[in-house]
């Protein structure tokens, strides 16, 4: 149910919403446009003296209506806008001659004409059979200085220049504001080829499996900048993450052709490959045996395979290799919610693992029936300083310190994150005896500030793109326009998004502020009370429903996920049909699932069914809504005893669902404070989860 940013329309399918301007073809349009943004550091903190103070403002902060002339509307010729629309279609269908004929017409669109030009330039840059159009790119960048697409085309140009061997030109174009792995790897390769200083750490940090990065890595290996000691952990990490194509390519860099034959065989059947094999001697053979042993952790006979590893191979490979193998047994066992995971992790020594694996070592300790807090603390100390400083591990380290008698140090750790506006900030604050309160609202956005946002050219383009439903283009355009903005400018941008009914941008833009925290934006509650009405009809807490919608769709009414979930409450088609039949919705059709009333009635009804089936636990029901109601039933059945809701949430084996549940419950607690005017307890909402036998779930 994670939103996949494929489509967005600003019009709302619910009564009472103001009509939003739509693009009409065949007429001249007066478009007055505004702004957009994404990215969320949910970490900006309130000051310490604000924690625990009474809530002062739960309703949207009013906009100062002092009379200031708004920016003049931008007039867009309908023919030019239509040319932009057709140019995008031509680009998507790779109809390059058609695109070329549309570009001159599209240029008369003062807002979006730049996009048609960019699509044409990008195609020319990426065509290996044609020379790079350097003069046209240079002109485009000069005309559109400081615009998002000028930065985009610069990045495309760097990659093309380096790919063609023009390393000096590639370097001369750097830096790029919105960089990515393609650009970073291209620039590293250019530096290496022009004898500028580079090192292995830079290569490893930049590496992502793509053509530019593979080219860079191959050259760094050939030049002996990157060697076995760097490649070995990369290969192990890719196998741990179950990325076979990346693993195969990395293995080919490390091993000879003959060794790759052995690699293919062990990946196909590790136990068969290991049978009768003598103790390895060479570095490559030792690594191949190590990888084969680690693959045994993924089999269905994990205990039997562990005995085999111990009896047949414990003395045949180096201790460090064997310890890494045990970490893989621990990881796979933890992801299968097995109690013995912690025991295998305890055999993995003290060597550094991947961040992912370190995290699961801690989680495996937290799921023990009788938690060994010394082991929790030890597992966190094994992490890198950067990982251990994440709020999640600061909190659990503080819990371990407190449980082992070091209350003073525990309080210091709690205090270091207690003002974070996040799941673990809330819990840390409660451990100090304070419920986080809604921060005091900043001064209202003034008309002058709002007009400045509305006059921002990048934000104008983004809103025009949102109007067309072009979310993949609109979001980065909006984000780029926010760079360098002050808190006041960000608040104005978020307010503009609110007025344009682009609610996800309200939230994500406001999340960027560091000091001026406006919860009426960050925890916006749109739709004029209609969500609350639907929630109460089925006896659900409106704060929880709003918290769930904020996480599901960010209030995008026609959001679609990568798996096909749809609408405000992200319903799968089969689920929507089943619920409609269950509640007797006579007029339901699959095409109506994005309708506001239909989606919220079906979504709240289904959520109520899940909640009732899972014993009234919002933790279990949130997990069930995201991963399917049968999953939390299975996870609960493997508990060794009652656990805090926070532990259950943190040890959910699906990354998406784990983050989802924590965010939904954190959101709900803040919404409850907004709606009631009083701080609320996240710990109370999380409750306690007790073991219960697995059962067949009758819900989809």
C-alpha cells in the first residue's frame, strides 16, 4: 500500500470542495499557479521548553489577509499547451520525429514549453549514434539558468560526456544540484581517468547497480584502487539482500572464469556443491565455501544445516568467515520470526556487519521472552557510530541502560531524542515522564509571503504539472524549487499547496522547516470532517484513520500503489469488491473506488473488520491493513510471551510494514492531540501484544 507516484489530479470527488481550475483546450487560459515539494525528514524538533506545554493551536493557521497585489496570471495559449501534452505522449512512445515537430509550437507555452525542449535534448544526448548537441544544450542551460530542467540536462550531459570518453568536459560541468548515482559514478570515473585523486571509499559509497557505476567499478578494480577487501563485503551484502544479478556481476569481478563455474554451482545447490569438498586453501576457495555455507541458512532445514556447518566446517574456514556465516543464520531466522535467531547472532562475534544485519541482531534480542538487556546494549555498540545515533537505536540503547541500572545515562540518551517529532521521539519523551504536545503555531503566512510563493516560476510549473496529472514531473520540479528556502518561505509554499488542494505537498513541504513548526500543515486534516464522519459510523478513532490515510496516500485521492492499491485509503480491487458485497453497497463498481465517499466507506469498513478480528489492537490492525490480516496473526503466534506494542512494531519482518505501523501510530497520536487539544500517549496506544495461536483469517 505504498504510494507509487504515477498519477495525481487535484480535483476532488467529494461534495463541498471548491472547484479546481482544469485545463481546457481550444481557448486561451489564464493560469495563476503555485508550488510543490517532497522529502521528509520527520526529525525537525521543537525546542525543549515546548515539550509538554498545552496545545495552543489545532486548527489550520490562518493566512494574514493584508491586501497585497497577487502576481499577474500567466496567459497560456491553448495550442501551445496541447503541443506540450502531445510532446509528452510522443516522448513516451519514442516517436522522435513527432516530438521534433511539436517542440517549436510548445515553446509558446511560457510555463511548460521548456519540457518539450528538454525531452528532445535528452533523447539527442542519450542517442549513441548521434553526436551530443553541445551548442543546443549550452543555450538551453543559459536561457533556463537555475531551473530544475537546466540542472537535469546538465546531469544528462555529464553522463553522456563521460560515456563517450570526454572526461574533461564531464568534470567541467560539475556540480549538479540534483545528482544521482549515474552522475556520481560518471564523475568519479572522469576523475580517475584524468589522474585526479580518488579512493575506494568514494567508489563504494557512490555505487548503485547501473551502467555508469559498473564502468566506474571496473576501472577502479583494473587500476587497483578497489580490491578484494572492498569487493568481498559488497558481494556478501548483495547476497544478503537477495540481489542475484548484482551478486553475479560482482562475483565475476572477483573470481576467475573457472571459479565462476564453481560459484554458479554453489548458488544452485550449496549442499551438493559442499559434499565431499576438502578444506579450502586459496582466498577464492575460502570465500566460495563461506558463501555456500551462508546459503544453507536459507533452506527449510535450518537447524539441520547449522549442525552440518558446525560439525563439518567449523575448523575448515577462518573464524571470521564462520562468524559471518552464523550472522546469516541469525538474519534469516529473525526474518522468519524464529526465537533461535538471537542464539545464532550471539555466535557471530563482534565484527562489523551490514547496517541491515546489525539492526536485526538487536530486534532478535528484543523478541526474546526474557529480554537480555546486556545483549541488546552489546548489539547496539557493535554498530557504526552513525547507525547507533539513529533515534531507534538511541531509544533502545537507553532502555537497555535503564534496565541494567544506569538510569542517569539512560535519561541522557532519552533527552537527546525527546524533542524529535517522531515515533521514538514520542516514546523517549514519555520515558522522561512528559507527553509530547503540539508545538505552538508560528505566525500566520502573510499575503505577501503567499504571493511570493505563487510567483515562484518553479512552483508555477509544478502546479501546472499537477493540474495535468503529471506527478512524476511535478514532484521533483516542486522539490527543486524549495532548495534554499527559509522556514517562512516553506510555510508559504505549504500554504499555497493547501489552497491548491495538493495535500501531500502541504505535508512534505512543511516537514522541511527546522524551527517554525506548523502542525496544521504537517498533520493536515482535509475533507471538511468527512473522514471523521465515516470513521465514527463504524466506531473507529478518527485520529487513527487520519494517521493511516496520511501514511497510505498523503491524502492523494487517486493515488495508486505499485501493487495496484487505489484511492485515499489504498484499497486493492479484490478487497474493495469483497467489502462492498459484505456491507451491501449496491451501487459499487470497480471504477468508483477512487470516489471519495466510496473509498472512505469501504476503507473504514475494512479497517473496522480487521481491528475487530485482531482483538482491538491498532498495532495489529495497522499491520494487517498493510500486509494482509493473516500476517500479524502469524507473527503474534510466534511470540514467547507478552511484548510491548513498540517491540512488536519494531520487529515486524517486512520493512515496509514495520515503518508503516510506526508511522501510522505516531501520526494517530499527534492527530489525537490536534483534535482534543491535549497531549496523548503513544505507549498507551501501542499497548501490549500477547501470544495467541495462529488461526485462519476470513478477511482478504
